[in-house]
């Protein structure tokens, strides 16, 4: 074996050793990589397991937090909605009470309507009976007219037995007894009101089945009024009294009654006035009574004015007498002042001059000095406005000489 072979063998052995070394290194590297991969996989697995556990914990905590927040939110919402719920509850109670009240009111209204219908039917029946009675009974018509007349007089402010008298029996100029329905007092007299006006034909006209029957009933109504006007004119009630206007008031107990008659007989008022009869209805009689009361008020004021004038004249006379007395007192005071001043002058000139000599002679009292009296220089105020004037009389208030 030569050197070259030895070199080649050495190189071969070196190459084999290097290969072995490199192979061992590669194997170690592969083993380290395997271990690293295994560690990485292990770490990843552990990380995955830890992440899952943490996620489970976080999810559990999140669920618990969400549940708590949900419960708290529900409590807050419930607390906020409680007033609304209470208000709704009260509103529902009010609605229920209102419905109950409406039900009660509806029942009460139904009952009232029923009562009203019954009252209306009763009124209609009574009106029919009254109409029938007025159509068939002259006495019923007279009493109805008297009642209407009495009500109008009272509504006008008159009082029975004071301002008017009912059913008073009087005697006419021939001594025959008469009994007018009402006597109304006037300042200084009376006038008569008669209420016995027939209304049967007018009521028949209202219930007439056709125009022809209605007009025929209205014509009979006009003739009835004319006949009663003739009767009242013939009675001449004003002749039974010493002081009464020459007319009698004929009371027609309905404005429509007189209007229907005047529409068909335009001369009815003139006809009545020619007979000494004044046609009135409740409205016009009310105005007439108010005028009478106004006349009484003016009469009372006139009487009061006379009495006031008499009282004023008497008061003036007494003031004049008192003025004379006051003037006498003033004169007496003026005389007393004059006498006092004369006394003071005499005292100073006749007495005080001698009394001062005692002081000069030292014979006066040591503790008392003689004082000088003063004159009264104020004058008595003369009476001017209370001087006795001429007296007054009631007739025309003309001045006369004072007594």
C-alpha cells in the first residue's frame, strides 16, 4: 500500500466519519425537530384546552352577567312601568265606574222619559177634558176666565183686598144689585173688569176638521164677543160709583182669541169703545195694571211732597224762633260784657288807685299783690242766618208776615 492509497484511505475514512457525524447530526436534528414539533403540538393542544376552558368560563360569566343585567333591567323597567300600570289600573276602574254610572243614568233617564211620557199623556188628557168642559160649560169658562184674571193682576204686582177686590156686590143708579168680577182701585176712584167671555166657539174653531168649519166657528166667536160687549155696555158699571172712568174693561183670556176675532172684524175695538167697553188680553191688562200702580206711586209721592213741605215749613218756623232766642242770648252777653268793662274801669279809677297807696306806705301783705283786672275786648258775633224770616204756607208756598 502506497502513500496514495493511504491518503485515499484516510480521505475515505475521513469522509465516512464526516458522513457518520453528519448523519448523527441529521438524526439529532430530526429528533430535536420531532421533539419541538411534539412540544409545539402539546403546547397547542394545551393552549386549545385552556382556551376552551377560558371560553367556557367567560361564556358562563357572560351568561351570569347577562342574566343579572337582564334581571336588573326587568326590575328597572318594572319600577318605571309601575306608575303607568297603576294609572292604567285606576283608569280602568274609572272607566268601569263611568260605565256603571252611565248604565244607572241610562236607567234613570229611561225612567224619567217614561215619567215624562206619562205626565204628558196625563196633561193631554187633562187638556182634552178641560177643552171639553170649556166647550160645554159656561160656568167652567167663567171660572177659568176669573182664574186667569186673578193671576194676571197678581203678576202685575197688585194685591187682592188692597189693590183690587173680587166679586163685590154694588147697586146701580136704579137700585139693582150688580156683581162685577173685579174692582181695581184708582187714585180717587175705581174701574171694573169683567172676565165672563165665552170661548166655546174659538175652541171649536181650533178643533175644526176643515177650513170651512173653522171659519164658521170663528164667525160665531166674533158674534159671541159682540154680544158680550153689548151686555157690558148696557150694564154701565161706572154709574154705580161716585168716581169711576166711563168704561168697563172686558178681559179676553187669550191674545189669540182676540186676534182671531179682530182679523175677521176689524171694527171690533171701535164697536166696543162706542159701548164704553175696553177690550184687553193678558198682555195689555198687565200693562194697564202697571200703569195703575205707577199712578198710585205718583199719588203717594205727591202726598209725601205735601207732608214734606208742611214739615219743612214747621221746621223753618222753629228755627226762626230759636234764632230769636239765640239773638237774645247774644244781646244779653253783649250787655254783660259792657257792664263788666264798666265795672273794671270804675275799679281801676276809683278803687285800685287808693289800694296802691297801701303799697307805697308798706302796709300791703308781703305774699299777695293786687292784680289788675283786664277788659273784655271781644265782640259778640251777630246772628244773620237765623234771623226770623217770613213764614211759609202750604198753599203755593207763598211768604206771609211772620207772627
